[in-house]
C-alpha cells in the first residue's frame, strides 16, 4: 500500500513489478530486479529458503558484484530523479546497501508481531501450523533486530520508522513528518485517494500455545523500536 503511494507520489519504484493478485489486488510494487537478486542470494545461503531467515550470513562475491551493478544501472536510468525499491529482504542486506551508497534514505514500515504472523498465516494458509508460526516469529525478531542494529550504528543515516498501526490512525501527521525529514512532498490528499482498507489483512484468531515466550521476545523487539518511530 505505501509503496504504491510512493510510486504515485513521483518516486520511481521500478518498471517491472512482482505480481500476486491473491494477496493484493493493486500489487506490491516490488521491483523484480531487486527482489530476484535478493531472493536468489538468500536461497543460495539457506537451502532454497528466500525469505524466512533468522541467522547472520556473509554475502557472496557474485551478489556483491551484481548488486553494485544493479544499483548503478538504476541510478543512471533515473538520472537524478527520485527513485527507490521495496523488498522486505532489503532489511537483512542493510549494511551491504549502505556500503554501496551511504546516502540512501530508508523508510521502514513496522507492524506488531501478531499482525505479521496473522498476515503470513492468511497468505500461506498456515494458521494451524506451529512450525511455520515459529519461523514467522523468528524471522520477525531477526528482521526487526537488524533494523534496530542498523539505526544504532548509523545515527546520522537518513532513516524513518513508521508504525503501521499508528500510520493507519493518523497518516496525515506521519506524512508531514516524512516530508520534513526527507525534504519531499508526501501529499496526504493523494494517500487518502489511494487508500483502500479492504487490502489490509483482517485479524483472525491465532493460537500461540508453546510459542508464547517467542511471541514475547518479538514484542520486546518491537518495543525497542518505538523510540525511533516517526
């Protein structure tokens, strides 16, 4: 939803997007060039798992070369215009992209752990699968811990963390804060025109049972991010 808004706001998010109409009828606005590059590297490192990862790793030489080339190609194509990309996997490659260009701006949209697990269970039909739910929580903890670590290590970095829950309540105030931080006009009227609440995942009853301690850890990571929320 927010990536679509950024694209409509004049930030070029790509020209060839990942399509999955079962999850979002408007699309995810995820640039396939970045998406496939990062999926391929994670799949190489984690035995075909290209998303649900929760351990540190070292990027390979091919990925380093290809990512530098891709970034420069996109930079040339956009020729000074505002551009970017969306892919949740970027979270686990933050330090790598920061080395490529320390001036990259980052906007993180963070959700509460129950909401993320709910969304993944609905998408992948794993509501009653405790093994998968455990993976979702471990991935949540790892991804958000990487954000926290990155922010602490790069305090001068242009980063903004948005709480999804807070954003849905008062998007206008959050967009004003983003506009000021990044010196870019994030128009609340345009966002209101594009907003379709039907694409936001509705809550369903999720049982955690023996995963409650893990859920508590996930909530703790979320709480540690709160001081950095816009």
